[in-house]
C-alpha cells in the first residue's frame, strides 16, 4: 500500500493542555489560540489579513487510528456510526478540520478562533475557507 | 522535524484522466465520480446513506509541494498570494477539501458529486460535512 509523508507547517498554542481543560460546550466555548507557523513557511502567509476566514487542518496526534465506528460524542444511547460519517477524532488518518477567523497577526503567528484542540497540536494545512477567496 | 504517515483510505474513479479533461467551469461542471473505499475500512461507512453531505479530503499527489505563493487560478493579473490563503493545490502538504453529496452507494463504493480531481487520486479522510450530523 502506498503511503505519504506529512510534515507539520505549524503548531497550535492554546491554554487547553489536556482533556480536563477542554471546553464543555464544544468549539463555541473555545478560547482564542495562536497558530505558530514554522518560519520556513512564512512566504505561504503572503496576503493574510485580520478577519480572513480559514480552514485549519490539524493532525490529531492523540487520536486512535484503529477505530472505524463508535458512538457519536461518546454517547452510548446513539447508534454506532462509521467514522467516515462523523466528526470523531478517531479515524485512520486523524485529520481535524477547523473553520476559524484570524483575529490578530504577529509575524508568523496567527491568533485564531474558535479552535478546540490541545496545546501543541500539529497543523498540517491552512486554506481559505472560501473557494473564491483568492482574490 | 516530526513527520506523520498517511495511508489512502480509498481512491477516486473519474472520467477526468488529466488536465485536458478537467471541467472548465470548476467543480460546478464536474462529472459524478466514484469513491472506492479500501475494503479493510468498510466498517467506517456504517450508517452512510444516499443524500449525506460529506467532506472528502484528498491527497493531490500531482501537486508541487515546494510552492509557497502563486497567482490565484494561474491568473498573472492577480497578486501573488500565499498558499495558506488560497485554494491552490500546490502547498507543502497537498490536501484537497471537497464538499460532496452521496448520490449512490454500491458496497464500499460511493458515487459522489461534485468533485474535480483526476482519476486515481488518493482519498485520505471522509467526514460528515456537519459538525452535528452524527445523529
């Protein structure tokens, strides 16, 4: 089987250090976080502005990769659901998708919200949220 | 630098074999395509239904990984833009995001549309399009 190698383009810096700190209400209650881009990718930020809407793609390095179905939101009253029709972090390639807004820019650091991931989570890609926002 | 290994969970089968076949109008003009899930991930499809809205994440294996800024849509009248604020396929980790609807299900094959990628493109993740669609 073919495989592909990813390198982080940056990391999330957040006050959420572990499960005990995770906001109870999901992303709505998430604090601001900083996305620190690796300096060698600085040119990929050209044109970035406060207010831009982005999709940040993370690598959820603490997620289980051998889970193919589970109870959504760990609620056992919900039927078992395949991870390809859920947003569970557990999945063969543990990618997280996070729509965020840029709140502040400081060199190669972007303050973004909302994002509900642990401090140190690797970021593997960043895109405009709009398929037309490249103008 | 840390790195992570991805394995394809499936592949796109499409009549779009190369650049000459790509629809001129973007995804709106894209044909239906089949997403063939690898049989060992079949359980991750539990609960999948025709009409479901998904986000398919592809690995754009023909994209350049050393491009950090370019002219959006290859239009040189547009200013150079960092790839982290565009939807260019060229980027350090060449992930593609595709919102699609399931049109038909045949075993571990999903007919989906619209999706504008070449035949054989690896799929690395599939999620519900809604953060609440796991019910």
